[in-house]
């Protein structure tokens, strides 16, 4: 329903439906008393969800999540749902098939100018297993969000507009990539502690990642522990060959 505010005001109204069949609309003057000697004019357009948001008519919930592939752009719409529809704030749920621990990267390529897109990421435990949140700040802002997981199995994400009020005529677009820890940091899913330390050999380059852990994960500040098997007194030299440009790497050496 769209209530007029001003005499003579033209407007565009959008609303979504998951039903097929006859739909109806009617117009009337707001105070019901006026009549006019000239016509009002309007045009109706229709866009099927199959063209803009294939999963839209599933539940906005974990059960309704649409399984999506990695490394392929996905398009969806923050659709205009009417206030008294259970879906009134459009949330779009997606399911990722995560086969091993690793880093999930969600690159949002495009966001409509009136949408401030929020992203939530969950592990296999669904709502009790939140592993990441990326709150939007600006309308139309694209972003890349990374988060790690040590679990295998279905993972979930959903998008919504930050204030839940906006809807869009154009789609947002994103792509999800996954890098297993077996390729970048083999010991990452052990405890960040002396007990979890990974024994490493001498004279062989070791690679690891300061991985993106979510704030309320026990691992939120990534520490990587390594164990050296020292058989005799001597000098230990640790040559750090490469450090990513945004990392200021601290090193601690302990005798336990
Ligand atoms: Ca949608
Ligand atoms: Ca939806
Ligand atoms: Ca690490
Ligand atoms: Ca670690």
C-alpha cells in the first residue's frame, strides 16, 4: 500500500510477490472527496525473480539458503517486500559447501547506490555459530570480507540492507572464494598455544598466514606457534624472508 502525501504528486511504487495468478491494485483520492476533470496516468512493469534473484522465494532463513558455487559471480536483489509480509526486510541466505578448514573470502563487487549492505557469516551450527559480520557504513559501498573456519560442512551467509528499509531496482553482485588452510597454513587449526605448536624442521622455508579470525572467536588475534627440537646448546637464527605489507610481525622465542 502506498499512501499519497501531496496533491498532484507522482510516484513510483514497487512490491514483490512469490505468487502467480491474478494480482489487483486500486487507486482512490486520499481524502476521498476530490474529483478531477483530467486523467491520472500510470504504467506497470514486471520483472520475474528468475531474472534478478533466483532464490528470492525461498525462506529468508538458513533452511531457505540457496547453495552457491565458489569463484562465480552471484547476483541478487534487495527486493521490495511489503511491510506486513514476513519477508518485509529482505535477507538473502546462501549456503557454501566447505570441505575443509580454510579462509572464506566474500568480495562484493557492486552495491546499488541506495543500499548499505550488511553481511553475516555462519558455520555449520547456523545461528549459534556466527563466524563473521561485516556491517556496511555507506550506501553503494562495495567491500571484501575475509573470515576463517576450522570446521568442514555447510557454512552460511546472508545479506541485508543496514537499516532494513531500502529496496533496490538493481542487483548487488558478489563472488565467494575459498582457500583451504592446507595450502596456506597447515597448522592453523591447532590451538594457538604451546600445546598446539607445530614441529618444524631446520633450514627449510616455512609459510604461514596471519589469518582473518572473527572477533569473538577464541583465536581472534592469530598467533602461530612452532616447536623446534633443539638437541644441543647453540645459536638459533630465525630469518623472516617475507612479511605481507599490512603486517607488523612480532616474534617471541620461549623455552617452555
Ligand atoms: Ca533478495
Ligand atoms: Ca530474500
Ligand atoms: Ca596463522
Ligand atoms: Ca594460528
